[in-house]
């Protein structure tokens, strides 16, 4: 559903760099949004969320003066650039009693698209296992029902493309990056015996969403380089809504796989995307799997602790050479309130930057020729926490010091996050980082399955795998799955290896599909949803002696679907 309030079409507005996108909740209709914000166009994402598109100044000062920071779409990047035996999945492909291969289950992959011509996604008769593709980047075809941008390709159209001499002339959707192709294959690629390959749920259907790149004003706002893949939160939310719609159309249960993540947000599971994940995860036949990301060893998180006898504490950031711009976010723990001071590498100091209600400020360092935008939001609308947003433009190389003062310090703790890799140089980091609370913001959603990665050759943790718990101490990640040197399909009908938590999440999505087949389609648990699948998988997780569970890195242990069923059979529930 969309409503247009101007002569320009909503589709043109969605792609145009002259319009800004904001996320807002709505109730029943768009009248309150239209009356308050005067958008050019509004589009719905399900029955609770809307994206409003507005014309006007895209400067950081204007954005932060007029809109709650939570309304601005966060930028998401790709997470991760054979383990089926270790995860106890292959047993069910071969079992004569519990032959589970994902048949009748849909896996939705919201990422960089798919190489639909790859043998991992085509049957011997050259027909596809893909139910549909929504390519948000292609404008000259028919959009999916209920959406006003991008082009949808059905399985019938894909089959015609596969039969054609020039497939791309019929269905031009491609995966130039390869990330989406790989995780789709790990989750649900066909068995290719000649390549010794199988996806975790080889008989599952696939629903693919290729995300469109983010708008330039958001890159400028967050200080993200133009050549780094980045995607908007609202487009991911729309992709989730599309996969739910296709699953309902096909009358299939659905597992939604997210291999993208962000360091933006308070890491408490209260962002708009996290709330949408929780909303849909309560429905029978729906499960969402998220990757925790690879930020544990990147030094992008600072835990601030204000001692009882001190009025302030300091966080030092080493800025590398050639860093053109970056942002950071400080999130308090309610009801604490803080102000900040800044010292540059040249020794120029701003002692205290006083908040100005509803307005951002520009601080100019003369000796360093650096500008810093500072914005205080005393009560963020979704979490109730204070947020301090800073963006550094042309920061001087060296050590920047933030002095954080406790104006109202009850908890006396706060978090600061720098952007995720690769949104920021690996030479820019905190000098006193904290490796905990480094999981992607979407992986903090309560009802999604949050997956860490480990090396299944020696059962060691993947060093970069994001660590919990959430900022409000909820248990995340839920478990860990193999994510190091995973074998899978790459564009061009080839196979290769990748490492990252996306690969671990893909394997877990396949395991969740097998559980859906067992529970819903074979009649063993007709109320199966994301929440119950978390319980089943953590029930069977392998736990190591000497480790106290739940653990910040491992969650409840290592994924093992066979052990889940063994526990159910023995009745130790």
C-alpha cells in the first residue's frame, strides 16, 4: 500500500537522491503522518510500519533538527566476506525414518541477490528451485503486489530464462557481489555430488530479495564511503514483508535469513527492524535467523564506566591515515544523561559541549581543520535512552579523546559504537575497547535466532564473531554454528569458500527449515515458530566442559540438530 501526495510518482521518489526516507509507526491509516510531516509519498511495510519520503534539505543539521534519530534508516553492511556433519544436519538427509531435507519449506534470503543460473539452484531438467526474486535495483519490470518499486521475477519467468539462449535477456537480475548467492547455497543449495556439496536444506524453496543500494544522503550522514556496499533498514524491512507474503501465497512455512548487520542502534533489540523481527516471529510457521557479525576483534566498542568518585571518564580513538569521515553513537542506560568534551590530536580541547534542545551543533577545530557534528537526543523514542551522535569530517590522524561527563549518573555505564567494518578503516579504533556487546543490532532482537560462528575443524571460536550479551543483558547470541572456510556456490557456476557469521547463520537457517518440516509439515509441532525453534536448537546445543552457559561468545553452545532430536527422544526436556 502506498499513498502519493504530489505529482511525482512514488517509485521515482524511492530512487531519487532528492528525497529522504524515514521510518515511522502508524495506526490504521497514514493521516497522522501526512498531517505532521507532509511527505511526498508514504509506503506501508506490513500493518504497523511506514516509510515516508520527504523533499528538502539533506544536510545533517536539518535531519537531526527535525527527526528522531531512530526514524533515520540505519545502514546495514554484509557480514562475512563444510560443517554439515558437525552440525548434525547430514544425518537427516540420509535417515530412512526422519528424512528431512526442507521439502515444503521456504527460505527467504535478503541480501545481494542470487546467481539463479548456478547449478546449486537448478534441477537436472533446467528448472529452478527459486520461488521468486524481488530485485529492488531493477525498475523496468513489474513490481511485486503491494510494493511500488523494483521488479519481481516468478519461477515461471526464471524457468523461461533458463531455457533461453540468453538467460539475462529474460531475467536480468544478477548477484555482482556473490554474498547472497553463497549464503542461499549454504542454506538451501541442491546436492551436487560431483562437487561434494549440499545445502543444509537442499529441498527447500528459495525466495530472494536483492537489496537496492542506500541513498547518498545516508552515506553522507553516517560518513560511509561511496564504494562500500550499504543498504537501508527500510528496504530490509520491506524484504522481510515480501518473503512473508510469498510464503503465504505458496502456503509454506518460511525461514528468513539476514546476512546483513549494523553497529548503529542501542543494541537492545528495540530498533524498527528488530521490532519487526519480533512481530513476525510469534506467528506459527515463521522463523528469523540473524548473524551476529564480525566485530568482536575490531575494537569498535567502548564500555564506559563512571566511578563513584569521578565526574567524567575518557574514551580515546585512534584515527588512521586517510579516514575521510566517520560517525559514532553513545547510548546511555536510562535514566543516565551525559555530555561530552573533545580533544584533538593537536591538543585543541572543547571542555564541554552543552546540549541545545532539538538542534545539532558544528564544532570546528582550527589546528586540525576537522569539523565534528554533535547531536544530543535526551530521550530516544524507541528505547527511552539518551543518544549522542557525532560525525567527524576530515579527521586528523592521531589520538582523539572524548571526555564523557555524568550529568545524571545512576547506572554510571554507557556504550559507544564506531561503525562496523568495512564502513570504517581498520586503522580507526578505540584504544581501550571492550569485545562484549559487539553483535549486530538486528541480532539483538528477542525472537530472532542470533548465530555466532566457530571453526568446526578444531571447535575454536571464530575470533571476529560478535559477542553478547545485549546492552540490556538479554541472552544473545543463542548458539554458534560453523562459519570458517565454509564451502558453497559463487557466481559463474563455481564453488569456493567463505568465512563469517553469515555462513553460520545460513547453516542454522537450513537446520531451522528441517525443524519446520518435522514440526509443521509432518505434524509433530503445529505451533512451531521462531521462539520454539530457538528452544529446540538450544536444547540440543553441544556444551563444552568448563564453560559456563549461556556464554557471551557461544550462547548456549554449538548447533547440533541430531542432538536436539536425541534429547527429544530421551525426554530430557
